[in-house]
């Protein structure tokens, strides 16, 4: 048993009925422990997040300050091989001015609205409609 | 051969005869309950993967167990009473259960030992992307706030006369996390496992009906319309470090959370580390399905008529609903507070996703947000509090286990 438990356990005999006051203390203390644990975890995540953000910034700055690479003659463009379809795939989808992430989101929303699994739907293309 | 005597013996050994003697009518009621649960699972799609198994387990036990003398029963409550009785010579004797139990007794060992809920957590970890939480650690506050229902229901259960152990097990329904509820209940109040598991899974399925009225009641139109900024991109290294850090941190803080948090984070590490795709795939699919089969049917087996048909079950159903509602309210209130403190940058609707129920609660936030503002996409923002709720409910369970275990 750890120190959190020890703090309230004297008031609690687990197998019998509890006093209302003891129950109130246990409930408040328990809620506080959950907050305490997650707030500490939040602090840890902020620290690690800050470390990684700094690292990214530094590497971005390094790239900026680095001397420009000599321009190499571009090799002849190699035709892109057709990507291999995943097993069970319904084929490719054409995206017109729509980023991959937004397309994925749209497909997920359509599947959810229709209450149909995504693998049973076949999207042919997604195009951004300009309202102007 | 005495044909008449043989026919009489056959009749007396049949379940039909048992319905007519020694409170056998209770089994009939439980069979109706099991059929109602099957209807909810199959027709209404209430958490069908588990509820269908639970309902069928309930049906099987009430068709085969009438009295302790029912030798052909699939599940024997008296074996488990002896297992828990410190005075009994069979106290904590799995051997006694193995030697004398039916099929469901043997499957139930996995529940009793806390194996199935932990393995389910491993699968949940392998299926969960913690990216939204890592990119917005404030989400953890919402996950913590949404545990309010756990402790209010605990307090309510004590007021209604439940023991500390039982109240703790009932309270955890508010965590909206089935495996955690089953894990804690088997440790603290195994006699209540049937009603608690059924309440937990039924309410989780009812989240799209329970939460929206509370969300609309506690937020203004202006708050619901808030569009949140896109979160930063999380690097692969951060995602790999996250499960390791959380496991070390939470288990050191509350050692009793080790089985749940340990398995959750191991599953997530397999998913994120990039070198164990096979294991991640197995845990997410094959293992998860196998464990779900065993968990559902063996939890259903604990709903023997004598232990289920009483006033306690009714109280548990009511307290479970209260717990769910207050957990939603807790998340929403802290969401509103964050809305004020950030100058309107946080949509309070994501607070209700702090109850675990991944990803159902996050989807409800998304739907409500879009009703207020059709160009609002809250799903990824709500996934942060949603997965924080999983960690929060495991910590709440760990605390209750440390105090009452």
C-alpha cells in the first residue's frame, strides 16, 4: 500500500459500512489524487514537448544557415511506378486541391454519417468546390 | 426397467422442473433479462461485441444453475464463495475451482485473476493514437475532471448502504471504461460483477443519448461554435517515449495501476515503435477478439438469478447512470473554465469526451460541435481528453484499489 492509501485508510474498513464523513473524505481525496497524477503527467509532457520543439527549431535554423548546396543537374525524371494496391482496396482516389488529411477526414465523416464501414465505400474523387 | 420412474427422474432432472421449485422462477426472469440484453446487443447494437457474449453467458448460467446441487451447471457461485471465504479450506484455491467447476468457472479464472481486462487494455493501447494528447497536454485536465462521477457515485453508494469495497466498484462505472470496471470489481466486490459490467457497457453504448442533453444544457451556443486551432505535429520519437514515460510515472505514483497502465502502455509502445508491427497487429485484432470472447461469456456467467435479482442491482443501475452524468458534467465544467482562461480558444464540448469510452465520447463532441457550427472539426481535439480519460480512470481505479484492496 502506498502513501496515498495510508493517508485515508485509517478511516476505512473496506468490508464494512462506511461513515458518511469518511466516504466524503475518501471521495474528495481520490478526486484530488487523480488530478494530482494527471497534472504532474501534464507537466512532464510539456517539458518533453518543449525539448522536442527546441530541437526542431534548432535543426530548422541550421538548415537555413547552412551554405546552399551546389546546383546539380537534375536527372531525367523517372516515371513514378503505380503504387501497389492494398489487399481489399477499392482502387485509387483522385484529389483535386484537397490535402490527404482533409480527404481522410471527409471519408471518415461520410462513413460515419452513412453508418457504413469505410471499406464498403468507394470514393472516386474529392474536389474542393470554390464558392466564388 | 421402470419406465415411469425413469420418466419421473428425467423430468425432475430437467431445467423445466427446476423452474417450478426452490425459486426457479427467478431463473425464468433472468432468461427474459438475457433475451432483452441480446435484443439490445444485436438489434440496437449496444456494444455488441461484449454485450452479446455477456447476455449469452447470462442465458447459459440461468439455464443450467438452479441450486448448489445443480451438478451439470456451467458456473457455480458457491465455488467462488468458498474461493473468497478466508475460513474455507478452499480459500484462494484455483485447483478446487478447476477440479469441480464447469466450463464458465474455468473461463472465469481469467477474470478473477485480472488477466482479461489487462489484455483488453493491451489491445486498446495498440489501437490508440496518443498524438492528440501529446500535442495538447492540457487535455489531461479534462480527463481528470471527468472522473468526478466516479467519486460522486462512490459517495452515493455509501449513502445507500453499500460497503466501502462495493461503493468503490460501483463508482468506477463513472469512468466509462469497461475493462477497468471489471478489473476493479473482481478485486473489490466480485459479488457485484454481473450488474456492474452490464451497467458499465450499457451506459457506454448509451453515451450518444446521455451526453448531448447535458452538453447543450451546460454550454452556450457561442461556446459550442468555437473552432479550435490545429495542434502541433507530434514526432515519432515523442510517440515512442510517451508510453515509457507514462508507465514509469503512473506506476511509480500508484503501483496498483500496474496491470492496467502497464498493459495499455506496452500495447501502445508496440504500435508506435515501428519494429513490432506483427505484435501490434496481433494484439489489436486476434488477441483482442479472443479475450473479448472469454471476457463476455464469463462475466455474463456471474448473473446467476440469486445474486442478480435484488434491490442492489437496481441501485447499481441508478448509481451507474448518475456516475456517467456527473462525469460528463465534470468534464464540461472544466472545459468551460478552460474556455474562459484561454480567452475562448477551447471549445468546452471537448470536456465531455474526458469520460473514457474511446472513441464514442469524442465522436459525440464532434457531432455536437458540428451542429453548432458546420465547419467545426472537434474530433481530433476531443481525442486528447478521451484518451486522457482512459489514464484518468485507471488512476482512479488504482486509488480505490490502494484504499480498499
